[in-house]
C-alpha cells in the first residue's frame, strides 16, 4: 500500500530521513516506535502527502505521491478518502461549529450521499451522540480525541495513520480504542512511545532511532527486548 524508495527528507535544513526504504502492505497493522524527535510524526505526514521528500520516491498503491501529482483532482480525492491521519495535536483538526458538522465535513467535501448516516453511526460508536450539537472546543480532551477519530473513520479509509491516538484517553476508553483497532480490516500505522499499549497496536513494529534511521523492522513479538529499546532511547 505504501512504499518509500531511498527517500531523503529535510525539515528546517535538518535531515529527518536519509535513504529511507520502507514497504507497508495492505491490511498490515504497524506500530511505529521512537523517542520524540525521531521522525515518527514526520513519517506519518509524509505517508499522508503533507510533506514530500527532497529525493527518492514515495508511492501509495501504484501512484507516486508528489506535490504536483496531488494537485490533480481525481488522484487527490481518491487519496484523501483512502488515507486518514489523526494528528497528535487534536485541536488543530477541529474548526467546525458543532460536533455534527465536524464529523460531516469530510463526507460533505467528497459529496457522499449518506453523510447523515455516517455521522450518526460514528457518533454512536465513539459515544458522541449526546454532543452532536455541542461546540467541539468545549469538549474534554478525551472527547476531542474520540471526535477526531470519528471524523477520519467516517470516510471509510483504506489506511489509518495515528499519531499518539490514546494520549488524551482514560484507561477504559483506551481499552475500547485498542479493541477497535484490532477489529479494523484496514491498514493502520500507529506512532507511539507508550510501551504499555504498543504490543496491542499491531503485529509488526518499526523502531526509529534518534536520527530517524530504522533500527528494527519486524514482528512485534521480538521488538521489545531491553537492549533494543535501550538503543532506541525508549528505556533507560
């Protein structure tokens, strides 16, 4: 589904990735581990077509992702409804006057005929039905987290990119979220540094070191060895 070939990406004159090679297949559930500054969020933004490499090639399915290519209307619409990203800063994703309008926004932009049904289905799934007419900014942190998940899921994406998605959730909501991720029949890439929940987020783990280099890419079963996590700076 995603493929990066010899990708080098710069941010603010700093090298985030150099000659990065990565392949993520359809239906995989991938956990992306690394300390702050390792490039986890940037990698998710790159897979979502929000930042682009200086060199190398990036693909979604058979389409090469470039800034110029995503200006083409047909490809942009297909890609945007196929890949959803939940930012770590959830407030940056909220800008509509009500919870209902927030969930409906994407479906309206893509002119889905069943927008109302999608809104009510995902509002119910995330426990947001009582708040449909509420102002999003007045919700609690956990409710906002559920709202942005509902917004992205309402588009029925093929791939879901999640940046620290449980940071504002209480333990009960986190448990329900983990169950939901496990039940989804789509590709998920979840960035986290929470080692308590990471093993439940996917059966493949990619660990980035502080320089954005892939330190480990393999089964989650073998990813949580003390020496490996120490080298990545995730434990002391």
